[in-house]
C-alpha cells in the first residue's frame, strides 16, 4: 500500500510503495488476495447486520473487485457502484464482470476520494470499504460524505487489515530467525508518515461522523500453504513488492535470505516451500446511518 488514498495501489496487502513491478503485478496480487480470502469476505458480507436486503451498493476503493463480486453474489438483486482511482483496476473489474455475466449489475466510477467534490454515489443502502479507508489523507471528511450519501438506515461496512499477511515460520532463516518480522517492521516505519490511519480504531471516527456502531469484530485468517498452491504465489508477489520498499533498510544477511526466497533457482524459492501458512486478520465495523 502506498501514499494515503484509495488509488492505484489500493488494497495492496503487501504494504508496498512505488514498486518496480507495475500495475499488472499489483493487480495479480489483488486477484490472489480475492482467491484466497473469498470465503472470509463472503462470511463478512453474510454477517452484516442489515435490516433489509440492499439493492444499491457502493464499493469504495474497489481494486480489482474482491468486494464487488462478493456483494453481487451475496445480494443477487443488487447493483454495485465500484469506485477506485485506478483506471487499470476498474477495467480489470469490468472484464471480470463480463466473464461472470454480471456486467449489467456493475457501474464503475474513477475518482480520488481525497479530492472534492466527491463522486455522486446516489443513495445507497450499503457502502462497503475494504482495505481502502486507511489510504485516505482526510478520512473524517470521507466518513461524513458516506454518512450523508447513505439512505436513512443504510449501513457502512469498514473492513480493515488488523495485521499484514505473514507466510514464513518464525524460525526462518535458521541462522537468524525472524526475517519476516524485521521486513514488516521496516515497512511499518516507512508507512507511518504516509498512512497514519493504518491500523486505526475506526469506531470513534465513525461515531464522530454521526454513525451508530452496530457490530465490530476481528476475523483471523489462517490458510495452509501445502494445501493451497495460491499461497505460495501470493507470498512470492507480496515479498517481491516488499523487497523494492525495504531493501535499503535490511542488513546484508537479511537481504541475502530474502533474495533466496525470491530466486526460482534456489532450494528456498518460496512457492516451493512446504512450510508456508498465510496468517492475517481483518477487523470489521458495521455502522448505521440512523
């Protein structure tokens, strides 16, 4: 994830920033994120405290459509307005919608949610924002805009990363355990300035924007690598992006260990490892306009 908006790097679970791998590599990570977390996202959508089935839904910072398609599946009579700054991601979303035969139920809007005026969201019954709100430089303004756009009694679902994904065993590498934690610590230091709201408690901010919090829960995600080959591809994409961010902050031995994981000719190549486990958490706030 990079600088402070729901924009081209929205929803990037790697935490990266100004990468050399380009939008296609990032879009592939988003698609893998969708594949691996499909059941969890569907469970979150199914557990929302809705008063009635929504028909007009907005997906803020939609990326390549993880939430959009989960919502379309969950609410078969709904139409989704998908909003993102990245035209590449929006076009990828439209292609996926066509492949699924749901293109008539999706409309896209390209917009930077830190800019004014905001796009016209209509009067949605449900607004969904997954891993996007912490990118905003002015989230208080965005929360008020969502509140005012929602239909009375409508619901705002904020889904945020309570923890970045981890893949490696804690004792890797054996000569100096804890490589992955050191990589994430370096990333966190870099991101603190650009994304001060990452890891924030959104409850008080939602209340300040006149929402009523109806549910808050944290969902642990643990996906076994050997039983799902997508975990290895996902870990490779995430660590490739992180390397471009933190290479200058790692010790020579840590950088060597990381490069072994990314080298297809190495016995340590991460997609071939049999000890991978994807571990992360998502926190959900369900807030109502009363």
